């Protein structure tokens, strides 16, 4: 999907509700806005998140959640288009982690609803590995308080060269 097609998709009522949940849940957990006020006069929240200077991803709930949003920077980093990303189970963007590490991560999210300063290795569609740091991961809730998935944002990553996936 090209950028204009993607921006059109991001303007759907369902996606706008989802992105409202992403930003409202972020503000609730981290006591700050995900993005400042709209910086472009006629830009929607979808356009602002699409063009943001950080990676933003989200996925729905379920046993094997699939990504349902990734901004421009996420698509570049993971080396895929929007259609490919939104068909990908989120677990496939990362190296397998130990069960102990996974249990610790899940316990933190369950207890606090979010994680700050998360780090780990991720893998692009072409097999390039990179290390993310200081990522924020948070649960998403709709206005009625119903859990709808999780989101993550980060600004820091380091390519891992000469290390096979």
C-alpha cells in the first residue's frame, strides 16, 4: 500500500477511534501526551502519528495478536509496507525470548498496564536485526474501559551488523 493509500486507510472512522484509544491510553499511563498539539493546521491525529519522529506500533488482543497500525517510521525500520505489517503477528517482529523474560514482561504489563524503558532485539522483513531501547509499551482501552490491545513507541534503535537472525 502506498503512502497516499495508507493515509486514506488511516482516516477511516474505525482507525481514528483506534488512534484516539492509542493516544488517550498513552496519556493515562505516562501522564503526558503522545504527540503535542497538532503542528500542521489541517492535519488529523492520524496524519500526525503517521509522520511522527518516533516509531509507533499497535496490535489487537487475542492469543496471537496481529499488528493493526504502524507509522511511516515503523514501516521504514521494519522494511515493509502497511499491508504486510498489518498482516503480521506481532511476535514475528522479535527474536524469540526466554519464557522467564516473557513472564516478567507480562507480569509488569498486568500489574502496571505499561512498561517504560523496554529494550530488546527486533527483526525487519529482510532479516536485519536491530536493538531497541527505551521503548514504552502500554495497554489500550476504549472509552468504556475495555481492553483492545497494546501499543509501543520508541525513538532509539541500533542496527546489529554482522549478526545473523
